[in-house]
C-alpha cells in the first residue's frame, strides 16, 4: 500500500501567550472548524498545569516558554489578564518583529498602549466574549497602523470560527455591552428560573425552560431582522399574560437598569484603561 501523502502545511502558525479559558475556546473553535489543524497551535506551560493539559488534549504544541511561542508563531494572541499585558509585552519586545502579527484580546488595553509596550504597529485588537466557549461569540476587531488585508482576513477566519465578528474602533462600549453582557443574561435566566420555581415548576425544568426561552428569543432577533420591540408586540395580546408580566418589569425599571448596567461597565472599562 502506498504511503499516505504528507499533510499540507498550515496557512500559518498560531501562538497563544496565555492559556486561559478564552484562549482555549478560540483554539478549539479554530481546530474544529478546520481553519487550522490543532498541530498549528502553540502555547507555553501555565501556572495551572490543567490549562496546558487542556491545550495538549486538543493536539496543540506545548513549548517551554512564551519566548519560544513567539519565535515559533506567525500570529501571536496576547491572552493574559489585562493587569499583566504591559509586563508581558515589555518582556517579549526584543523578540517581536514586523514579520509577526500581534492580536490582543485583553479587555481595556488601548491600541496605543499595545503599540508602545510592544514596539510594534502590526497589531489587531479583538474583543470576544465568553460564549466563544460554545461557538456563539460576539467579537469586534480594530486594526493597527500597519496591519494588512491579509492580517485582517486571518483574524476574521480565526474569530468567525467561534461566532460572529465585526469591525469597530469603540471598544469600551463593546466591552460594556457584549463583553459584560453575558453576565446580565445569566442573571436574567437565573431570575426567570426562580420565578418558575416560585410559580410551582421543578428547578431543573424551570432552568431549562428559561435558558431555551432566552436562546429562542435571541435567535428570532438575529434571524428575522425584526426590531425587538416589534417581536415583543407580537407576543403581548390585549389584557393577556405577557403584558401583565411586562408591566411588572417596567415598574421595576427593567430596561433602564439594563441600560445603566451597560453604561456602568463601559465607564469602568475606560477607568481601567487609564490605570
């Protein structure tokens, strides 16, 4: 039997400086979608051994240090906590060159700071959110001064593998809405489930119905193109059950509270970026 032909070389090598949950979600999505083989993914040991083990389990290459990750990658994702991005980039600065594309997914870190700390201009900033873990991320990106069309296409291919990606330069409001927004929806699901329990439903059933209801409603907004207010009106029949519930939400300033939450998270993001 003839030997199988060698696997084609990957389009590029993808390195992660930082091996947290979000980085793993991106790596898994990229490998599962076929954008890159898992063998094209690199990272270095993490202070928590289970994080390196998670990357190894999908077939990624585990190198000895972040310096090796930079040296052996074409696209380098900076996926550490925002508080240590400066330290990490300053340490890696001597190893960086314009031949490598930097991608930052650190919340609240401005493009100017990324450029100053790394000494590079070929950078793309991306803000994904936690639903990337289930392939439903809402991500936005902003290109640095010398990022090319090819760089943009590479990043689009990576982050489209874990959800939807759009271009936007105003990252603070994005953080307040889609970055922090999943927490608001988790609270809403929990509260709806508690309401179901209070009304007499078993806990498991109430939670399942609440989660599916949110999923179904979000899908309708995304796929029908109709305004949420229009969809709401279609459910609220005169003197019916839904309008009674909506009335209670309005008495509790439901919409105003959500608006305030997005604005507060945006303000906090701006504060963090100044520190």
